C-alpha cells in the first residue's frame, strides 16, 4: 500500500453519521486497500458525547467543537451529517473556504442553498459530493452527473420518499385508511413522530429540486415546485384506480421538454400496473429516467436508513479521496456540467401542465348527473376516456369515477370549480393526476 | 468556454461506432458546454469507407489506417468499437502505450484479456473505461466501481443478454417453442443471424466475467464459468414453472461469500414472480446487486443497441476527458480498486453449488414411479418441496414436476444419473436451477 493518508472529519454522529463512522472504522483496511491509501477517520464532532462511545470512537477522535475539523489543515474531507440549514450551511461553506472536499446528505440545504454551496466549491476548486441526499444508497446522483452525461434527460419520475411509499403500499394491500397506516408506520420506525415533511411531499420536493439541478444545471426555487402529499388519498381511490389498472404512488416528476419549459412537481399519481414504478414496494425508492440516447433507465434500492445512506456517503468519500490523492480536487463540478451557475431554473406554471386525470365525483344519486358533469368537462375541452358509476346506494351520494384523456391543468381546475358548485355535488371532487 | 480541446479518435464505424460518431458530432456543442472544453471527434477509422458518409463524417475526418489515430500525439482518447479479439487487442495496447485514454465496449476482449489491458493501463497511468461492455446504457460498471465501492458485494444477479430475454419473454407470453421464437427474433433484428454466442449463454458469460472482476478485483478464466444457454427450455417448462410461481430467465449469477469462495455461473433459472428481475421484459437488461451496507439495488435499462451503447461510450469519453483536462489521467484504476492485479480469480466448482432445483421427469405412467424417484432423491439428501403430477394421458409417458429444497449440485447430478437410467424413465430429466 502507498504510505499516503487521507483524513476524514465527520460532523454529526446521529443515526446515519454514526453509521458512517462505523463503516469507516470497521472497514478501514478494505477501504484503504481499495483506495491505495490509508483512509483515516481523524475526528468526529457532535454535541452529544454519549454518541461517541456508541459509534465505537476512541475518546481522542471525538470533539464537541466543529472547528477541530474545520480549522485542522490535516483534514482533507469533511462529511456533513448534521442535517438542516444551520449550522450545517456555515460549516460546509467554512470547509470549502479552507479548501476541503465536502460530502453531504443534506437535501434540505442543497435544495434551498445548493447554488451558493456549488458556486463556492467552484471558486475554491474543491469537490462537493451528495449521492446520499437523494435516493439513499441508490447510485442515482453519479448516474445522472456522469454515466448519463451524454444525454439530454427528457424526464425523470421518482419514488423518493420511503415513508409515503410504505404507507401507500400498505393502504393498497390492506385497504386501510391513511391515518391508521401512518400510525403503524410510526410504530415500525418507517415514519417520523412528526411526519409532516414526508407525507405532505416536502421531503420529495427537496430531492426533486436536486434532481432538477443535476438534469438542467440550474437550481429551481423550492417554493416554485407545486407540492401535494398523500394525506388526502383514500382506500376508495386506491381501489377505484386499481379498477382502471393503476396504482397510486407519490411521484417526483421532472419534464424537460428541451425548449426551455421545465416542469417539476410532486403529487400523488396513478401509475399503470405494468410500469416498473408500480412494483416499487414498501420503503424502497426508485428513479425512472428517460434520456434521448439511453432511453429508459430505472434505478431502484433503499432510499433511506443508516446502512444504505452510509454506503452512499462513503462511496462519495472514496471518490473525493481519489481527487486528493491524484491532485485534482474539484475535478468534477458539483452538478457535472461546467455550465453550472446559470441562475435560477424557471419552472413552467402548473396551470400549463398537460396530463390525464382521475376524478372521483361525489354526487346525489339522481338522473342527469352524469350528463351535467360531462357537459361541464366538454365545455372545458376535457374528454372522458372511461367512467365507473358505482351501483346506487340506499341513501346518500354515490361516487362517479372518471379517467380523462390528456387535458390542461388550468381547464381541469376551472371545470372542477364549476362542477363542485353544482347543487347535486355533495363533496369536493377528488383529483389525481396520471403519470 | 475554456479554449482547451480534447481530441477523440474512433476505431470502428459499425452500428454502434457510427452511433458514437453521430452523438459526438451532433451534440458537440452540448457536450463541450458540459465539459467546459471543446470535445472534438478528430479522426474515425474503418476499413469500409462507405460508412464514413453514413455517419456524417467529413472526408478529412476519415481514414482506413488505425495508425492515424494511434500514432497521432494530438489524440487524447481512443474509442475502440471494432469488437472481437484481433486487431482490437493490439490497437488498445498500442493506444495505452502511447499514453492515450481508452474507452471500449469490447466484452469479449475484456473477458479474456482484461487483466493484460488493465495492467498495461496501470503501468502507463492511463484510464480504461468500459461502461458499455456490460448492460449497454445501464450505468452499472460505474455504480459497481465507484458508487457502491464502500460495500462488499455479496451477490449479483443479472439479465445481461437482450436476445435471450426477448426470446424467453415471448415464449412465456405466447407459449411458442424456442426455435420458432428465435426465428421471429432474428426477423425483428433482436437476434443475430448466428445466434450461438447469445442463446448458448457465452455473451452473458463474457459480461459476468467483467462483473466478477469489478466485484473482486481479479479476473476469472472465461472457461471456468459454467455456462448453459436457453435452447433446451420448452414452453412446457415455462408453463410448469409458472404453476409454481416462477418465471424462467437466463441469469448471470455471482455469489461472493467473502470467505474466498466465489461462484460465477450462467444458466436459465427460475425467478420468483414477485422478484423485480421477473418483470424485466423483452430486450431490457438488469443487474440486481446485494451489498453488505447498501442492501439490494436494481439497475435496469436497454442492454444493447446503437443509441444506449453510444450513450454509455460517450459518458465514458466525458469522464476520461475530465481526467485529461484536470491532468489526472489514470485517476481511477480500471476496476476501481488499487488492489487490481491479484492474479486469476479462482471460482468454486459448480459441483459445490447449493440451490433449489426444478426437475421435470418424463416417466412411464405406472404405479410406483413417484415412490422410486423420491427414494433416489432422498438417498442423495435431496428433499422435495412440491410436486405436480400431471393427469395421465391415454398413451405414453407423463411429466412429473418437482421443486426441491436447497440441495448440492453434485448430489443432484448423481441422483439424476441414477433416475435417468431407470427403465421407467422415458427421456433425460430437465433440470432448471432456482435463483
């Protein structure tokens, strides 16, 4: 082995940070053999000293002071596993300004301040790697950044939140309502005590912002990404979608038509049963990529958790360590393209989006209802592909379910406003877009 | 844009080589913007001058003399798209000795002479990239080499030959026999006029040899990889496997137990219907990877063809071009690990393999047959999990189909030899391993 050493400093010893420490310590020999240089966990920092022992760290490797990593000229690579905006942002910018390579899984930070971080890295000629920020252990960042770089990426469809996919998979298998399955997911550790960011789609939107930046070279504003979660999805909708041959998934959708109109949105969507994304079960994640030369590629695996995330983080550390060893730090711009820094990515408004729709109307069971609904849709250029009208009940309103041909979001919203104001409509209409 | 230039020389203008030329010419601006340097197709060589015009090459970019690339000090990267062992091997070694980076899709060459090529590249400190040699456009080489480098890879299961997968998918959907579907595949261009290398599993074995080298850092001998193709598979077996809940796929199997016992083999295998590999349809390829930290990852896409292969080749060219620009050629050893060159990978003998088995016996329809077969199996420590005995026919032998628990290949072969020599057995028994 070469006598060369690469020193890693680790910020944050939580669940995943502890996993990174464990992997670096336990597999030091294998990783160093692979690299051809000694890969050393030189220091780990956390405010909770009890985590040091849990991670198997010798006392002299632990500190509660981040400057022991950031100001140490011997540290080559900083692994940021604190999460959240502050102090992670300041630590990362300080590491970059000290000429250190950075690996981070911090999707919230990159989604909101990625342009700032990447520009700082470009100026300082250091590498910033973030494979673990989207899709956990799935090698999707490097695939988009490097392997598929010859392509214009036309679209990405992602299942990027394991909590939502677990809940929807259970709701589909068991027919149980959202709240009940969410409670089960919390009990199993598949959902946080505060599930808001996950189930309302914001975690997925963070990841989509990063995917959009990788595909286009520019960052969208997070607040420009239309985002809907899964808390409104009912077992009835899942069952009815199944009757049309679809499953319900929470999708991150990127459409890159190439004429400058980029669509990015997060919402529940109907996925055809024979599409590979329909088979993504439980806590798994997947990204379906369509490129102009490569065609369709699917990348599938565990999207979260201590071990898969540590796998991705240490993969990034090895890659950055090679740059250190061979003397070419910053060899790859963070987003792959040298064109990075093209300002904010403008997204096409949701009102312009075109897709197929699933509607579930809840109507009084009387003659003429279907005719009335159909007329409003027709007046708005929305044509119906299929209808399921459920047998009448003894009392009360009945569901009328429709699948449309491609229609425009603005027209759909207009039509549903009009329909929902009809006296014969008992509840607001459920809308789910078709992927 | 930087004024830097990276010059590419292309050897071979066949179907895929022509695609590489087209992509480099047509998307020159986009690729150069991405790279931050001018990416130039400087020269293309083929013995068939008519292909130059087809590929849209200006006359001065074409030559029939490979030395115009190999001896030109201005050429930074050589793309080898000739295929086969000679003269490709000599050209690649000459390019390396001239200090040029090399990208190749030549699986036959890498499977048999990879160690020689990689050792030459290591000595000369140049990069050799071969993403397109396995799985076409699927980013699986770089995923194994870089993204998943922190893992010990426990196993890989691959569907790596689109011709076989197309044929098996059709046989499954239509119930038609192998020979008939092969003829259809040839008519559609999914199978070669001479399909031997594909349908008998040798193309898959080449690719498995490369996967095994990426996972272990050492090359197996091609002739050590037990290889069976799909020409013996019948629609009856596909149907009966379906009754047990399985599909039939041609698999490349790598088991890396970590105690030094590495298994690599290619054969038809029963895949559980709910396994993601069972959903890989038609000409698609997929690699299912199990790593000790990342868990299970599936990479899926088009495994062959002009466009997907060109996508992978030009992705490699961009990666090598970065090494040229940043002055770190040979930054990554060809197999990722610095430990490369560990001699020949010894494979565990097939006789030691343990798996479940599907047997289809063809027996005279008389009392005691099942008892007799079961006794031989029991005597060889093979226990039966399920049996389907088809209703008796008016005349002639009947199929008896069994699924076993895990058993050892050597014991299975011994038992089947004994059973097939019984007078009540009408035909050699069909054996398919369970993945």
